[in-house]
C-alpha cells in the first residue's frame, strides 16, 4: 500500500486513523530514499512508495474558491 502525501500542505493520509496528518517533508525524503534502496534489491518496497495526492486542506481551499466565484460543485453556473 502506497503512502498518500500532499507536499503543498506537508500532510500524509493515515489509513489507521482515516484522516490526514501533518508530516515533515524531511521524513518523506527519507522514505523515498529507503524506497529507492529497496527497489534495487529483491524486496517488495511497495509499502514505501509515496504518491502525491491532494489533502483535506486542498479540498477545503477549492471549495472556498468555488463558493466565492459562485460555482456549485466545482462547476460554473451554466456548465454541466
């Protein structure tokens, strides 16, 4: 299972807690380094693979911008 990480807000998704948590970019760089090291061996490093994803704060920002511009569900009035 890959790690879901938002570099914009420095947050990682915790599957155990089912929420986004603050996580340092330094730690993500270390994890990526371990991932690269394990890729060079016969070990399955998929649990260390980091995927860039938008987090809950990203979603809230987009919602706020959409509300300010008068859009509904991310669409502008008249769009389907």
